[in-house]
């Protein structure tokens, strides 16, 4: 069971995440800059009393996930873009993670947007203490296939813990007989089916402008004192959660890109790659955070 005070923090983080997601979706229009949406959503999260648990992701079309605009990003939304807006918040490290998809100015992919949404609904109806996550994945797969699309087989939901965005348990959208994890009362999970008209599989692409402090052995034995100072400064500001190039620019000004590149080279930072549909198919996503209860789950976002 979750302590009552912690439960309220999860609930508040979820409420703020859900409202910020809805706010962000309303900003996405033809000609609007990606970076303006990301900055405004992150500002709203802070105004409401939370902090971002990761940079706002604005992933379009065949990019399934992991794109956050840079400080000077010139990209704008175009008519027909299929936009996945992924938003995370936290209150004292207790995380909410949520996403939705919107199409800019057209309705060509309405069924695919509904497919990922209904896949999420199926998962939420299926999740409970002791649930067989492979069977849950099969149910999500059947739901998405019922709309004529494929789930993305190598993108999964994930458990959440304090200051840890991906905490070990995976929630698949396809059958996964090797997944022996069973959720228990009090577990917090982000569930996020993706639907596509492509191969149903993602590969890694270019950098996403999203980073994470790497606390590996290699990062601890680096002898470069300047790099250690930079790394400690980043860790102090962003803890163990992902952060954006935009945020690092607020700390290091014009030297941010050089510093991030150096720390990645030394193995002190991880730079997330963009996740691209293997056949460049369009991808949609829907995500909620849930807390497992005795008879099912509570959706926080």
C-alpha cells in the first residue's frame, strides 16, 4: 500500500499532468513552433505547483517518441502532421506520465488515433493485482488490430518509482510470455499503447535532445575535473530524471551543447535517441498513469 501523503502527491502530479497535456494539445496548430508548445507546457506545469519529470516530447508522424525541441528549434507544425504530445510531472519525485495524439488540420488518421486510445482503455480495464501482463498485451494487440493497425511491439509501458521514470516492470502491447512480472497493490504504472500502419517496430534514430545523468562505473572514474563539476551541477538541478538541451542552456548558456557532447563522450550522460517506425509508418500514442488498487486501478492523469 502507498502512504496516504505519498498517494496525494501522486494524485496531484497526475492532475497537473492531465491538465497540462490538455493545454498543450490545444496549442498545437499549423504554423506554431514545437519549442513554443514545449516551453509553454513546461511553464504551466511549474505554475501549477509541480515540476516536469522529463522534457515535453513533441514527436510527429513516423517518430514514435523521444523528440524534444532545442532552444533555437525552427520546426513548426504542418497540416497533416500526427503529433504525439508526451507530458510528465512530479511532486517531490512522485511521477505522472501521460500522452495523447492530435492531427493538425486533417482527419486522415482518426481511426489510428482511436486505436491507440482504445488499446489503452483495454489495458486499464485489464490491469489489476496479479494480472498476467502477457495476456494484457495480447488483449491490447487484438484491440488495435481490430482497427486495422499494428501495436508497436518494442515500446512498452513502465513502472514508476520516486525519481525513477523507468523502474523495471514493463507493460507490453503484444503477448510477451517472458514477462513474468505481476503488478501488486500500490504499484504505479504508465501504460502507453502505440498504433501504426507501418511494421509495428521502432528503431533508433538521431538524438532526441533529451539527456539523463549516467551513474555508471565509467562516469565515476572519469579524471576530468571540469567534467565532474559539470556533471554534478546537472545532477543537482535534474537529479535522476531526464532533462532537455533547453534546460541545460539555462545553466550553461552558450556552452551547453559543447558540455553535453563532452559529457556524453565521457559516458557521464546518456543521450536518448529518437524512436522511428521501422517502415516510416505513422504512429499514434495514448498514455495514462495508474495506481494499482485491490480491485483494479486508479487513473491519476
